[in-house]
C-alpha cells in the first residue's frame, strides 16, 4: 500500500514532569499528561509496556483483505497507526478517555471511538476484522471484555488476539492481572462466543491466534450466568447454566457444569457439586480445569490425598492453570513445607491480584522468617486493588512490627481503625502499639 500524508501520525514532543515516569506530550494544538507505565506504550517514549507493533504487523498480514479493521483497546494508537499502513479503513477504539484523547491527537486518517461497553453496536458499525492485543490480561473480567470486542465483529469476520504468554515463574507488572496458556485462552474464546481458527506462530513472549464468531448462541447463557453472579444472584446463574442444551458445543457444556459445580460447592451442596464436576470431567477428560474442579471438591470433602493427586494431574495437562495450582497449594498438607511454599509462590505468580493466595503466601513466608518477601507480597496487592479491607491492613501492620518498621505499622493500623474501629483484631493491634 502506498504511504500517504494522512497515514503518518503526529509525533509529540515530550517534557518530563516532577513525578516519576510522568511526561507532558506536546502536540501542535494541545498538551497532554501521559505516564510511561505498563498500561500502554506511547510513541517515542520508553516505558515498561511492551512494544507490540510487530504483533500489529503480523495481524495485518493474516487479516489481508478485510475491508474494515478495528483496533480494540487501541491505547495511544501506536498499533492502529501500524494497521493503517496495510488497511485503508481502520478504526481505533478504547474505553479510557485519556487514551482516546491521546489517540485523536496522534492519529491521522483513522476514526477514533470510545466504548465503555454500553454502546449498542449497529450492523453497519461492525468490522470484518478486529484486533485485540495486550488488552485481556489487564481486564478484571476478560470474558466480558472479549464479548464486548465480539460485538464489533461481523458474523463472517475474523479476530486476531495476542496476549502475554503464561509460564509458572512469570512476574507480572501491574495492571496486568494474568497471562495466558493455550488452554486458558481457548477457554476464554469458548466463553466469549468465539472459536479457534489457528494459532499464529512467532509471537515471542505473546500467545497469538485467529478466531471466528461461533454461530451458536449458547455462549450467551454463560454471559447471562456471569452477569447474574456479578449481581449476587446465584439462583439465576444456576438457571442459566441449566438452560444450556445438550446440543451445545462440548466446551460450552463443560463450562456450564464447572460453573454449576462452583456455585453448588459454595452453598454447601458438595454431593451435587461433585456430580457436576464428574460430568464435566467425563465430557472433557483432557481439561485441566475439570481435574482442578475435582481436586477442589475432594479438598472440601476432606480427602486431601485425592485432592493432591487430582491437582497434580491437572497441572500435567496445563502447568499454568491457576485453579490447578491453587488446588495443589491448598492440598499441600501432604507435601513438605518447601514444596507447599513453592506451590503458593507459583499460584501468586499466576494470579497476583488474588487476595486469598497472597495472604496465604505471605503467612507462609513470615513463618519461614522471610519477612521482606512476606511484606512485598502484600504491598503488591495495592497495585491491583483500589480498596483493601481492615484485615489486610492489620496483617501488614503486624509484619511491619516484626520488621521493626513501627512508623509504617502505625499508619496501617490507623487505616484499619478508620475502616473497622470495632474490630477485635484492630483493637488488639492498637493495644500492642500503644505500649
């Protein structure tokens, strides 16, 4: 494609501010504040966010022939500019007003839109190709985010997805909540109404694939169940799972059974939960999540030996499945302390925002005398949660006390007292600090 003037973006000039990693991007008509963090990468500015332009180039190559291409989660617009070099009609879309403002100043010849998920996409707004790169790992609800992206895709369209590749010793940087193994990403496709067309090789530290919309509408019931759970309506969620018919794809039925099992176990109906997990395992015996579900039920019913065996089997199928690692860690009563600690460390690496995992890992680290590490695990939770409960602040305060960091201990204790002044744990902490 011939490169024309309207395809060349407007590169800003940057000036550094007093705050670390914060800059002012100066365009001909405006100046914008930007942060060189993990959220997004800016043109001409070095930061910790990965440079994904090579992935956009790969997407453009495999999506050749698409009349209209959408960059979903466009960020600063770097990727959309890359797509514009290969496709005549490119749209850039994001949910963050700050990203949209920068992209509109930076891009030329590209329509830039904002979508917070509430926009009703009309048929004429849909695109033959949608590109989703380094977006899902930052989303608290990746299924909802991918379903949102699917709305912009035509029924015969194709979606290019590339996300950070998971491995057990990974170290994620906030706001990245997760990375993906092939089975995890394929499950996400199933839950979002998409089906895998092919894996894309040569993506380096990213896992990339091409997907198509699944013509069957069964996935909508999974979305309905997720929405009901978000509202706290377990009965409606169970009804949605039950509504998935026998003619639904095997993967969708497996997800419904696992979701049903989790809900039933939470209500104490372990017999029905066990049956649902057994049905899921029979339906998808290769699934690490099915075996992890069996491990969880075994643990809840007191059979830790069986739980441990099942969790190990799940990890043999996918060593990066968070539910399998957490099941292994919970069943670690049959392991030596060193192995149990290693299991919780891997669980924390795969799901760094999980409060329960972080608390357990921190507790074990403190018991081993590794106070600095125990504190770091809890402090990192602040990067993922805007609000933390009083127990968190009490626990962190005690760790600071043990490390003789009394000023920080009192600060955490004060926060805990503001949040829950009548808490017994808070009162006991203050009795000690006031001595």
